[in-house]
C-alpha cells in the first residue's frame, strides 16, 4: 500500500474519468458486496492528476446529498477514489481476477457522518436551538448524541442542562471530527518557508478522504464561511472583506452569466 503523505499544497490525487462503475464484488471474506469498481480497460493512460485543495469546498460535494450509488459514481468520476491512490490495492476476487474497488458501504458511512457534522454546524451557526434539541439527546448524567453510522455513542460531558445548546453541540462536532481522524489519520510536520524565514505547521495528507475531513476541520476551526453560487449552485468560500450578502457568484464566469441573463430579459 502506498503510505506516502504529502504537504497539503503538494497533495495531488488521481482521477480516472468515466472509468468507474458500480457492481458486485466477491470480497476476501467471501461475501458479495456492492462496490465502486475501476476499469483499466481501454486506450491510453487512465489517470489525470489534480490538486484537490484548489477546491476547499469539495467536502460539500461529498457530504451534501443523500448517499446513493449514483452520487458515489458521480463523485468518483469527478474526484477519484477515497483511499488507495491509483486504486493500487488490487484485490483478488473469487474468480482469481484482480479487482480495483472500494465498498459502497464505506462511502455511505463517511458521507453520512460528514453530513451529520455539517448539519450540526449549520444549526450552531443559525443558533437553531430547537433543531439542536432534536440532534442532542438528553441522558440522565449529561447530554449525549448517538452516531448511528459508525455505531459509536459519544457522551458530551456537560452535567447541567444549559438552555443554549451551542456548547454541547460544539463538543459533539469536535468529537465526530476527532473520530474521523482516528479512521483517517493525518500526520503533522513542520514546513520551512525559505522566503519568509519561518516554520509553519503542515498537515501531511495521504488520501482524499482524510483531505475532505481536513477541509471540514478547517471550516470549524477557522470559522470559514461558504455559500452556494446563485448560478451554478456550487459551494464556494467567502473570504473577507466580501460578505455573504455581497458575493453571490462563485466566479467571474458565473457573474458574467448572470449579467447576460439579466440583460436578455
Ligand atoms: Zn458558479
């Protein structure tokens, strides 16, 4: 297995456009599982490199809609596999054929878990205490919520019953993200900036799923704001000094498209 990790900005991933399909795979345990499968048949080099961090809102694409096989396929065809680079973990199926695949259930679990974190974060930002009271379940000794997808129960250690549920919700978000990095560890190393003559902390990314969780962590720690483009509906980051109200298009191209549409009316 390729265990190499790269600096956030140097991290490239490979996508193999339109060579993925969904099917059944005989796994090592002998069970038939739904999987996303990479086909290496056909002409030419099957992979294109890209730099995932150029799109710091990619995690919205991953998490934001209900997990279905069609969604997994669309995401893989656009951004590649989640874990093994190049799908280089060739597994031998029952017919003695090497197969390059990831189980769909793993994709679904990560999508659901990330959606849950984003849902919490949304309620926190909107100060939607009513929704938070549905997301956080009260136990006799404090607050707790259940993560139904990884079958773990996290206790949020707050013994009083606060009216404002922001703090227990923040703790729930922290716990879920911490758990994601137990599944998909990211090492930190120190980078050296020769021009500025300083050191900086740098995450070492080795696969796409850990990058997606890193993006989520960045959003909650740096309090980054995102919104959907009024034209193409893609998520993009709003950086100061622009505000949520003034910036409604993701790019010059979408701005121009909206202008042309207004003019045509
Ligand atoms: Zn746009």
